[in-house]
C-alpha cells in the first residue's frame, strides 16, 4: 500500500471511528433518567464533563493497526434548553499504522456541537432534540487521519422510556431506547493530496454521510424506584446494562468512498451515581471495514449540574431557579 | 506527548474533580415504605419516601391515589426535621387494592425531580 493510499484509508476510517470517543449528555424526563451514552449521542442538554473517554481497538485498514483514543467533552448550557460543547480527541496509532507505517500520534480535529431541546414529555418519558455538529477541518494532525475539510452534521435525537407500559408488562418498564440520525456534509467536495512517492496529485471526493445509531438500555435504578424494589445490594441498583450501535453510511458523492456502512455494536454496562457515572463497553465492528477484533471503550462522566449547581453547573442565562430545576 | 502522560493526566484531573466536588445532586427516590412495587398484608397509616438528597418542604409533595384515581392522602407531605431526606404523608384507612404514589420534590440545590410507583394492600 502506498503512503497515499494508506493515508486515505486512515482518513476514511478516522471519519468512521472518531465518534467512538464522543462523550454524551444525560437527561431526565419524568421518572426517567437517561444516562450519558458512550458511542452515540442522546437528546440530553446539560452541563457536563466527560473525561476521560478512552477507547482501544484495531482499525479497519489492511493491515490493521492498534488505535488508542483519549477524548474529553465539555458541554455548557447557555439557556435551560440550549447547550454548546467542545470535544478534543488525542489519538495514538501503533505500527503498522500511520503515514509511514511507523505509527503516529496527535490530535483529531476539534469538534463543536450545538444542541437544542425541542420537546420533553414527563408522563411518557419522551424527549427530542436537534443538534448541529461541526468538525473543524485542519485543526488536527494529518498523521492520525484528521481531515483537512470541515464537516457539518445536523442531527435529530430522541429518547423514550417505556414507563407507560401497562401493569401487565411492568417488568419491561425499565427499558428505554435512544436514537440519533444525522446528515454529515463537507465544506469542500474534494480534497487534493500529493503523493510523496511520485509527486502526483490525487483528488478525492468527500462524501455525504448518514450518521445513525441508538441504544437499548435497562435501568436498574428505574426498576428499584418505580417498578419494584427487590432489595438487591446497592451496587446493582446503580447499574444500567446497555447495547449501543453507531453507524455511518455514505449516501452522496460516494464515487471514492463507496457506500458500505461501517460502525460498531457496543454491549456494556453503566454505573450511575448521584454526581457521576462510569461506563465500559465492548466495541464490536460490524464488518472488516469497521475494524478488526473486539475493542473496548470506557468513560468517566461528571454531572456538572449536580456537582456545581450554583456556578459552572447552571445555564449562563437561566430563566429561573425553578425552571432550571425542572429540566 | 506519550500515551502514559496522557492517561496519567486524565486520571489526575478526574480524581481532582471528584475529590473537590461538593455533595449536591438531584434528589432521587432511594427507597420507600411501603416498598416500591410491594404487597403489604396490613394497611399502612402513612407513606414514607427516602431520597438521596435533602428536600425542600415548601416545594415537595406526595399524592396517593386508589384504583379509581381518588386521593387517599391526608394533609400535606412533611419533611422529617431530624432527617431532611425523609418525606412522609398520612393516608386514610386503606382497603384492599392497588395504590399509586406520585411524588415531586425540590432538592436543596433547586433541582426538581418527580416519579411514581405503586404498592398493593392485600388485607
């Protein structure tokens, strides 16, 4: 594989896996507490810090290389329903990855996201939000696959708890689903690259990508506080077994990228505390283009609204104390 | 910047944040009497809820309703003075049946939370 081809492969893969390290918001709707998820976003709009999120996996390149991502996300509410977040990610690729197959390390492109909570229904444990994600092209290191083009991703998020099921199905009430669907498009349709081997210029078409995913989760805290208190040891009453899936499908201008869907399915568990949560999940690639073998992702997520309720944990423009509390 | 340095920095900053965090959070239901989802042999005289944080008496309430949706609670919910995480309310003499408890509280750090659960009286 030439350096150019390898770089292209790394870049393409980086687009697909960069969200592995994304930190995600938490949310409350009536009885339901939607925890922050690790691989996909959820409708939560909140003040929080996910740090660190660490993922280790084998890339989908051929030959495959080990990749370690360490990321942080700081989300800040501007109003009760509107937040902005920033997320840097540091990447280390082991041999035979990197531009010269000697490995590489550096930061991915900085990501900024805006999110607005559109609707929340406490009785039916439903919440929906819209977001706009910007990956700032050229802000990261080319050697770890950071793209030179900026990409924009308008996204719709939703979360639904099953707490309104009838009494005959009360054991299913702790279940909840979250989902997201977004459309990523670049600010430049093509990227020109000079092959260091022969000096030729190659022009790559940057595709539009459908970014989609979700989670299925079973809340033990919900089971205890809203369905039945089984008298389990306290540790188990904080657990949320979860399966996430995060997918990307090129859907436009796919002449160079192809249309193969890439992504991962992540079974794991979250432990929910009053002020923070920790989570760990396996990262199972859905096909060879998505990775090789099973990876792992872990995260410590701090609820800044609970830790610092009267300072950095409150919206910059809070409408009122009670309104803030009702989020 | 090597991997060990980045991971060490992550661990150090995360630990520092947790250690320096004051103890405030949403008030979530910890447990209740009668227990959530339980069946009791004799009718309780009151329903008591214990939360994970102290709650504000003025903005915290409990409603208890029978199968038909009629309220069976008496008076206002009271926060225990010696234990501000405990909120209780008296109820009328309860007949056999299923009762739903609706609660809504404001924690002392002004976060509002709500929830509901049911219990059954078998007598």
